[in-house]
């Protein structure tokens, strides 16, 4: 089982990938003879967190959430990507019904394995202070007595604004740090946790990122952890290399 990297200071560092079902991982990350039904069990033994991506497109019944909880180690944590029906809309303040439907589908069944929720916005969505605050007001602090943490993944340069940072601090919402050539790179501490998505892994590098780059990410993760729990996911880029990148970073921060 993978070591669970912990900061010596305030927060725990959790590192993983987006999803656990990807055919090219078979024979690269997953053993060729591993049953597909055991992929989550295997991945959660090698990583310390996974971002559930399927929830962006679909809803799942409580038995699915229970199954995910039971198939993973005691100290494993999931992040959950929020439904696109909540964020891909002209007026965010009108997302109340969609937010309620998403939150109440069974997330609480993960219990203490429920990590942050990633609310991802399209690149065409610009910052509107009043409407964005109306959206933040819709986000509950708990569901069935399970605490909720919220992270905002914005993809428009208009969000590089002190007004946006202040709003997120007001509602203890993290701003997702995105390492991607096409999205704004915002590194602002606005909540009691940090959420990062690293999206520039390279297929011709066995570990996705070069060793010196991974050393840099390890240092950054440890710095983030000084102010609270830290979640780092290798997403997109050369997806086939992301499990190796996550494992290499886990080794560096353990």
C-alpha cells in the first residue's frame, strides 16, 4: 500500500488522478490480468486520493457511493467534480435546484472519505461579482452531517481579481490552482485547504513531469500544506502518465 504523505505542519497532502477507468492504463498502471472490477481497489492502494469525474456528467445512486467507500483504504479520500448543470449556465444564482440535486445524490455515503467538491466553470464564463456571490451562497456547509468543502475551478482571466479572491475568502472556498497553458494560473490562499490540478504531463516522460519539475511540485505541496489540507491531482495532459506522476510525487512528499 502506498505511503500516505503527511505534512509535518498543519495539513495532510493527498495526491492522485482523475477517475480510475482508462483503458490505456491497463498494462501500464494496472496489471494486465487485473479484473476491471478491482481497478478502484488497486488504484486507491497506490494513491492517496482520486477525483471522481463521472459526476460532472451523470448522477449516481447511493449504492455506488457506498461501494466506492467500501473498496478503498480507511484513510483514502475522494474529491468530487460537481455536475455541469450547476456551473454551465448564464445565471449562476439560479442553480439552486441543480446544486441540491447534485449534493443529495449520495455524497454523504462517503463519510470521512469525502474530500472537496470541484465546481468547474467554462472558459467563457466571466466573473460577475453579484452573480458569483449568489452562487457561493447556494453551497451548503454539510449534507447529512458530513462537512462539505468547496473549490472553484475558473477558466477565464476575468477571475484574476481581488474582488473574486475576497469573495472566496468570505465563503471559505478554495480557488483551484490549475497548471495548464490555456487557463489562468491563480495561486491565492482563500480557504483552509488547497486544491491543485496539474495538467501538463508529457507522454515522452515516464513520470509525466521531469524529476526536477516533480521536486518543485513537492516543495510547493509542502508549502501549501502549511495552511491546511492539500489535494493535488494529475489531470489531462498525457493521461497515460498521470498515475506514474502521482506516485512519483507521493514518494517525494512522504
